[in-house]
C-alpha cells in the first residue's frame, strides 16, 4: 500500500459549512468535514487511506505523493513579449541574470 501519510494534507475553515474541512492535494475530489480541527485532519487521512486501498484492490493507478516526486528545478513559462522585455530590463538593472531575477520574484 502507498504510504498515505506522505500525501499533502491541509485543514481550513469552511464558512459555508461552519466546520473545518480536511483536504488532500493529491485527491482534490475528497474532503472531510468536522467541527473539530484535529478530527477533520484525521478524517481526511482515514478517507485517503480507504480510497488508496480500494484503488489498489481494483488495480487502479494511485497518485504519487507530491513529497516523493523529484523535480528538476526547470519549467517553462510563456509570457507576452512586453513582459519579457520589462523583466529583462529589470534583471539587467539589478545586474543579475533574467533566470535569477524571475526566480527571486517567484519566491516572494
């Protein structure tokens, strides 16, 4: 069984439901409501565990936990030529590469 503990979980308040909602990034269609924050987290973890077990039993592909994925550190972003020019100018004014400038901007 995939380690369901390695998935990305969060708990947030739902104004609509007036309860906490537990969520799992790798399973966006799942949620678990509870009036208790800790119970909402435990609930979504148990739900994901059950869903993963069911998927395994049926031979379905199981999402890989984001925490276990390897990332190259590279991705392409298409921007309008005017923005590309403006970013290049700002990078030159900072005396750093465009790549470094954009990376710093994304980190903010």
